[in-house]
C-alpha cells in the first residue's frame, strides 16, 4: 500500500485527471467500487471543508465557490460534497469554472453580492 501512495504522488496532473475520469465513467456505468470511491472521496473533502468552516469566527461564510475539474464535471461527487456539508451548515454552493486561484480575488465580492 505505501508503494501505491508513493506512486500516486509521483503522477502529474494529466495522469490524475485521466484516472479520475475513468473512475467517474465506471461509477456512471454502475460499478459499485467506483461509486464508493466517488462517495467516500466527496465525504472526505466535505470533512476538510467542515474543519475550515468550524474554524471561522461568526458569522460563518455560507456561500461556497466550488472549483476544479472533479467538482465541475462530476455531479455525483459535487452532490455528495454539498449535502454532506449541508448536514451541518445551510450553505449555498456555486460552481466556478475559472482558475481556482481567482476565488481568492473575488471571495469578498461573492460573499457580499448575494447577501
């Protein structure tokens, strides 16, 4: 198992994206193992988001911008992520298809825009 983890971290983004697309396609085709990978991965990312939200002083931001190819293109992953977070916080989530780093530039405007 450690060798698999080591190998994973040696892959470039193109290989990782291709692998993610294959897992997503298998999940869409009904492969239960692939569906579990999608669900468990989305829940794990949601837990990371919850850790960050729990660290905020009041008021906790409830508008989230979701970016990145998996969040943009994988509806099942995105739905599981959002619903896992919503079990704790009544968030609004928006998919952003621009570069991830742009979120830093527009964070305050997104928070104020729909307040």
